[in-house]
C-alpha cells in the first residue's frame, strides 16, 4: 500500500483543499503508472496528456456546479493574463516542444525559436516584479491575440480563469478567479511533480519561454530527461526581490501526507 493509502485525513480539509488533495492523489497515481513502463517520447506525451485530461475532467465537473455569476469570463482573443509570468515543469516544456515540432512548418518553427532566443536573452535575470511591471505578452500569442499553442498550453494557464473581464482590462489586483478550478489544477501539478521527483526525474518549475527554448535546443532533451538527467539546469527560475520563487513541496517528509495548507502559494504560478 502507498504512503497515502489511508485517506481519512481528506475529511478534515476545507472544500477547496479537498479538491486540490484529491486531484494531487489521482494525478500522482496516474503519472507513476505511466512512468513505470518503457520510457520514450510517447511517455512524455502520455504523461502530460493524462494531466490535461485529469484537469479537464475535474474542471468541467466544478463548472457544472458553478452559478452563472461565478463562471469564467475568459474568451478566445482575450489575452490580458498572457503577460503574467508562467512556470512549467520539465515534462510540460518537453511536451510543448514535441507538439510544436509536429505541427509547425520548418520555417515557422525556426522563426518561433528565434523569437524565444531573443525574449529569453532580453529578460535574463529579471526579477518577478520586473516581469510584472515590464509586461511582455507571451511569445506564443498570435497576431489576433489568440494562444498559438492552446491545446498544449501549460497547467498554469489552464488553472487561471478570471471571473471578470473588466477586472483584467483594468489590471486590478487581485483578479477574481475561480478558486475551485485553480485548486484542481494546482493539485494535478503537484501530483505530477511528486511522481516525477519520487522517480529521480527533474521536477523543478522553470519559466515557460526559457524552458521551452531549452527543450528545443538541448540535443535529445526528452530522452535525457527520462533517463534522469538535469536537462533544464540553467533555465530561468522566477525570482522575487525578497526571495526566490520555488515550487512548493506537496508532501511533508515526516509523514508522507500532503500538507493541509495547499493554497498558500497558489499565485506563484
């Protein structure tokens, strides 16, 4: 039996933390099973697509129970949040590189990689605060403001659902978000990180554009990550003036059970 097989502690959690914890446990189990087999590029695809499917299933269930006033206001072409710094895990970056290689013409792909190089170099060493104030729209946005990788967008993007277009347009702080959706997506993300870390795979979170550029430029990046190499060492990890922004451990090493205060760091994505 696994260290989290006794789930009686779930009943002590408040509703949002319970959503997060169940998502974490489900994703941890699914990701561990996928990584138990032969590891190839198809493994990375299966790993990330499973995480996306888990997120979608829970999110759709939550939104069915959400009144109209609490539904997300996000629409295609609404890209106000696409200047917010985004963190991704190694399998997400590798999946994005695989996805884009399979779908873009060689010339289009080369132009995208060149834009990634320029963007990463221009922002090297920026703090989290500098990234927020010197807003730069995501390099994957198309000219009409739509996401150019929507089907493969990271978990962080899937979990950020504003409930007010006006608040986004006015750049209010904070933006009202659907807490249930964010909790579920955070849980899936933590579960994926826990599963990969437990198997000795690189599991830290890195800035989106820096990590995807690394996935494109490092030879055999996918195979090397699956062998346990630290492929993304040197990629940007978002830093604050006060402290470095680090991924939050999802379990307490003393008892191997997820902590109850899951939501304390949800805005660090």
